[in-house]
């Protein structure tokens, strides 16, 4: 058995170990499962134990996991709650973040490299935060809605920026192609909103507990179709995955609640039980720790990039914080807004492939993104002070009995 074949066996083992470790430490510290997935990936990577080697199969599965992560992010967003002033404030905050990020990039990398750094530092990992907010029962709270709005903007607009500024085509052409995608995606969303879904819901319901599983197959087709459209138009595939999630939410909005919950459970099982863990584990496996350690300058940039993420995204997030929010709540919102990894991984890979970003600097950015995922959500949710409420929920106790 080769090292790559062994990795195909070991990755599922690590995916099983991660939630066991997370639940084992939970009585002492509530650590997001993503932390364990990243750490385990690094631990078994070629840079440390060397038990898991990068392979083409794992690489493709990781891409599917990243696409599924963005699909779930799009599927979780209640677009009625992110319109109006909250959306305007979050968008203005992102533009400010991008400008500050490019300013930081100007000091580090020339030409288009500073744009890569700027986009990376302006991103928020909504797909990473959604499971954390869901597990904390925060999605429907004012706090959760603010974070969701900031995250939706911080995940969607960087994809737009990547498609315009880092496309292989010239900027006006790239903008025209992006506009074409927006029009086509808008048409799909309009059709999904206005078309009757009764027959579709009936087929989904009829196949929920059969081998046909029409609902799951339809989701995979939807993702493949919109991701394929993105690739054909030379846009980032994550743009299509995000829109696919939004379309599916619209399609299932009028479905009977039990059916919607059942199919949602199946999709979550595929996403968070299979594909998304592979992405985070493989991100740890492919993290070039040796390159980072070999470059003292890049290694020194990791904490600086981490601070830049916190200052740039955390400060911009204050524009969206609810009026009257406490210092603890504002700090928690800022830290969650500064949590970034998936887009950082994607945009730095483009920068390295196009030879506009030094690989060591890309490793430093990814390292900072990983540290943000490791530290910021943990600190933010601790500041949020939900420990007692979550323990009550898990024990099925009324909060009044605490």
C-alpha cells in the first residue's frame, strides 16, 4: 500500500477522531471541531509524521468539500434578514476592509500580489462560522444574524473581486463575464422563486426513505450545474456553489417543514459528515509547514497577518454591530468577522499559480487564516457567554433550572 493509498484510509479515521476529541474536551473547553480537523491534518502531514501524502483523489475530494462548504453557507442565509441597512453597512465595511488590505499588501508584494493579499485579508469564513453558530443555537439570534450578514458579504464579495481582478482575462472583459454570470444566476433564482414547487416537493417527499433519494441527487445536480457554469465562464467555482445554496433554500422555502428538515438533515450529513471534514483535514495535510519554517520573514509575517485580519475585519464589523451592543458582544462580532480560511486558501493558490505571490508569503497567509479559525471563534463564543445555555440545551433542561 502506497502512502497516498494509506491516506485514503487514514483521512476517514481522522474525521472520526475529530468529533470524539471535541466532545472529550467539551466539559473543560468548547473547541470547534474544525480546530481538531486542521490540527490532525497538520500532525499527520508530510511536514510532521508523514503518514498522509497529498494525492489526486484527496485533492478532488477536498475541492468537493470546499464547494459543499460554500453551498451550505449560501443555503443557511436568510436573504430577507440581510437586506436593507444591515447589508449596506456590511458591504461598506467590506469595501473598507479591501482598501486597508490592499494597503497592507502594497507594503509586502508588488503589482497584483497586493490585490491577492487585500482580498485574503478582507474575507470572512462564513461557511466555517455557520456550523459554529448552529451548534451554539445562535443562527436566529440578533447576534447570529449580524455575524451572518457580515459573513455573507465577507464571503461573497471577495469571490466577486477574485473573478474581476484575478481573472486570466483583462478586467473589463472579466467584469462583462461576471455580469453574464450574475444575469444567468439571477434568472435561475427568479425561476426558483416564482415557479411552483409542489411536484418537486412531492417527488422529494416520496423518495426520502428510498434508494432513489431524488432530493439529494437534485442538490448535487444544482451544485454541478452552477459550479460548471462558473468554470466555463472562467470564474471561481465557489461563486457557483454559493449561489446554488441560495437557490436550494428558495426552492425548499415552501416545502412542508418535516420534509424540508428531513432533506436538510441528509444534505448536512453529506456535507459535514463526509466532504467538509476532508477539506479541512486536507488543508492541514497540504499546508507547507516546511516552507514556512524555512523562511524567517514569512514565519514572522504569520502573527502580523493574524493581527491584520483582526484589525481590518474586526474594525469594519463594528459598523454592523447592533446599537447598544456591549463591549464583549462587539469584540465577539469582530473576532468572528476576522475568522478567515477558505477564501484565503483559494485566493493564495491563484496567486501562486499565476506567479504573482511568493509561495512562502502564501503559506504565511494560510497559516494566519488557520490560526484565526483556531483561536478567534473559541475566544468569541467564550466572550459571548453561552456555556450555561448550551449545556442546558444538551441536557434538555429548561434554562430556568440552571
